[in-house]
């Protein structure tokens, strides 16, 4: 409904009220009437204006890896959406998850598998960030999906674009978490896979999600297989993400023959009936899912042949973007309009 012309007009007043409340909340933080917590390290935020589907998790991973390569002691902090374990959770460190997806959050467990530094979740992200700094002696925090989390003071905001922010409504009639004017708070914008907004005075970068391999579960490990093994292979595309059709498109582009697509809601909690249906589909073709879904489904009985499509972010002028967010020479260049 959000991305069609069938939006019911009776929701418009609720959307206006929601957008207004978010604008007032933002104003209170801007003028100092609501407190923002500072932690003992610079904080770089990855976020967006819309509900899901812009690539925040691979962007968070990309940014954390680039900052770490520059010598920073980096940790990733996230909310841990739909995690069952309340409070602060150390999801992983040294490239290994320490909890299951149900306890730490599916995206956080994925990050813990791919990032060699600590990954911490918590509903109160300011507390989680302060904990991470103290526990792991960090000097940089990358906050995943934190653009609207104003309670934590930040040093830079990277906002991902859905490409249609100006044409969409706020919740509940549309996918926007706040009015499109919120982009003015961003230090930089990133358009992934061709999505871009209209005219903006914010520095704009472009990136794309590039499939790099297949991943399978082997005990406690995730092992890579060549992407070329998809060529001519009959597959079932299984996705529980915001825009699941993208997985099938990526598999087709990699040479696979997509026989069926199984779509579930974003962050879906897979039950016994779901697993049984996936297992039945696996008898006819290889089931390929996302890494986020593999964090929940990998290793379950009947799903031993499950694979996930691994994607990585590639960013044009990536080092310039990292310098800008880290306050390096690029920051002064953009301040002069370069």
C-alpha cells in the first residue's frame, strides 16, 4: 500500500500528526530541551528516513570495516530489533556470535559473524554505546539504524536514501519515520543501487550491493561457496526482508533459475510450519535466502542444504566518504563547497 496509489486518504491526518510530533521532538533536541548523552568515543550513525529496505546493515558493516582499517578501535551498536533478551547484550566479538538471533537480533548476529570487532545491542542505545566503550576500550562507535535515535549524541550522520522520500507520507499512511526535511540533519547521503533523492545540499555518494558468494552452515561456521555455482542452478528464493523481491532479482542476475519465491515479513520469526514449508521446497530445488534469514534458519533440521547470498557494499569515492564522516580532510573540503 505504501508504494502504490491506493493509500487511503483517511490515514492522512494520522500521518500529518505523526510527522508533526516527530518534528517537535527533533526541535526539542536541537534547542537543548531534551538531553543527549555523550559517550567516551566519537559516534557515527547509519540511518534512513524510511522503514527498512535501504541497505543499512551492509552499510554499517562497510563503514565499521573502513574505520577499523584506518586504525580505529571500532564497535557496532544496534537496537537488536525483536530480540528476546532485554537490556544490553554482547552479541559477538572477534567475528563470532555469542548469542542466537532470537536473543540478540537477526541483523546484529549477521554483523557479529562478519565484523571482527564487538557488536552490542540494547533498547537504550546510549547506554549500550557507553557500555561498549567501557567494556572493549573503543574509540569509535558505529550506530546501526540510529538517525531518529536522538538521545545519543553523534559526531556524524550517514543517511541512506530510498529514492522517493519527497513523494512519500509519514507513518502510518507511508513508510517515512519523519518528514523528508530531516535529511537536512545528515552529514552525508548515500544512494544505494541507483536510489537517489531530488536536489539536496548534502554531500551525495553512490553505492551498490554486489553479490560476492554463497554461504552455507557447517557446524558453528559459515563457509563461502563460489557465486559461479549458481549458474543454471534451479533455486527457490526465500526472503524475510523489507523488499524480498530484490533477492530473486539478484539470484537471476547471478545466473540462477528462480523456480519459486517464498516471501515472509521483515524480521519474521520462523515457526515450525514455516520451516516445514521451506523443507518441502528444498526437495525440488536449492533454497537460497539472505544472510539475515540464515542467522535464524541455519542448522535447523530439514534445512541442511540451505544457502544464503552474501552481498557486500561498494561505494564510489568511498575513502572520501569515510574521511568526511571521520572528520578528516574531506570534511573541510565539503565545508568549502568542494
